[in-house]
C-alpha cells in the first residue's frame, strides 16, 4: 500500500471542504429548507403569499406547480357561473305599454344576453313580482291562471324547456300573483301608492319570511343578484323610512357584500310623455339606483327614453358582467 504524506492528507481534506461548501450553497438556493410556514419546510421566498401588511397568508400554487395553476392571492379567476334575476314591476293600469315591452323586445334578447355573461355562465334563476310587498312572494300565476314552472317553485330557470311560455304567463300580471293569493296593499290614506314599491318588494322577497318560505331556493350563495325595478310613478316610501334602508336590505341578502348585487332602476327622469306613455319625475327611484351607481353596482334608466331592451342590455354589459367577472363566492 503506497504511503501518504501529511501534506497530501491536508490537501485532500481541503478539497472535501470546498466540495461540501458548494453543495450547501446549492441546497440553500434551490431546495426547501427549515420551517417558516408551520409545516417543517421552508419554501422559496417567492412561493409565500403575503397579505397587505406583509404577513404570510398562504402558498402561491403557481410557484409550487411550476406556474400551471396560477392561483392569485384571494381571487377567483373563474368569476360567477350563475345569476339570480328579479324583475319587480309596477302593476298599475298605466303600465300596459311597459308590460308589452317586457313580453316582447326585452325577452327576445334577455335569456341569451344573461347566458353570455362572463364568457358564458351555467344558468340563471328568473323571478317576477309586482310592486306590492304584501306578500313579497314571487309570482307563479298570471292573468290567465297558474303558470306551472318546471322548477316546481315560484321562480323560473334558464334550464326550463318551456321558459318562454312560463315567462309570458307570469308577465301577464295578476293582483293574485302567488298561488292565487291576493295582494293586500292598502293604496289609500298614509299608505297611498304602497303598491308602487318595486325596489322594496324585491328586497323583501330575498329576506325575512319570504326567502325561507315560498321563495326558498331562489337566492344562491354562488350567484350574482340582479334586481330590476320598474315603475312609471316613483318608489313610494310607504313601508320604509328611506331608500338607504332598501339598499341595505338588498345588500344584506348577499351577506353584506354589495359587489354581489346589481340594481337597475327604471322610472321617469322627469315628468314626461314618452314612448310608453306618461311618467313622473321619480326622485326616490333615482336616489335608490344612485346608491348602487355610486359603488359601481347599478344603473338608473330614464323611462322617458323608452327602449327597455336597451336598459337591460346596458345594465348587464356595464354592471352585471364586470360584477360576475370579479365575483368571489360567499363563505
């Protein structure tokens, strides 16, 4: 066996030390190391998601999976896949032209426009009710009798094979709209025009006894709520103190998240004789829609301009679609 000098041993140990140091550098640059996320493993710094205050909130999946999952902090890239629509309409005798428009040009494009939201949603619920909140139960009965929705509920679904017939039935408005039950608005004295409250009626329909009773199943936690309120008079504050209260009730129905509610108010922007007949300057309707407009979640459409189909189209493209795109489900 050849002899090895002390000098040679020293040189060998020095080389081994350099090699180990190089390995250590590689490990620290490329491999997970000790615990910083409570798992026993340190992740590379660019794999840790930080909150606004700099605290660790989670792991960025796009880093760990080589960019294939691309999850963003707190976001939902798919947006909403469902929309729940309420059309609340004044059912007074002066509204016949608006009712005709709802049955004709509005519905001609409405289902297709709704289903095209966010590049194509899965489905929508559609409920119709008049402007009397007593009771605030969605209508399933029209002037010609019971409509028999395929859902077995008091609202319709885009998946119904007879949606056009169901909608035509229920928009032939009756004052006995839910299971033949009569509206009990008083419409006299201090309650004069209490059947002119489309915004409040929609709010009542998705809260309290109505939403856990006859309207149960309509409102979904993974859907945008789109409310359309139409009158040729004004939102009468017969049962509430202010439009703010109606706003608050609608937002509360979606867990307090106004970004999950879109409101389209259609009423007179002035006293006028328009394409659908006369309308008054609906200051309360304007104010209610304005509360949603202020936060980018609504639109007021002047009934004096006519073109109800354009009102729906503008609100869906300008407000519902963006809300759906940025939607994060409740829970």
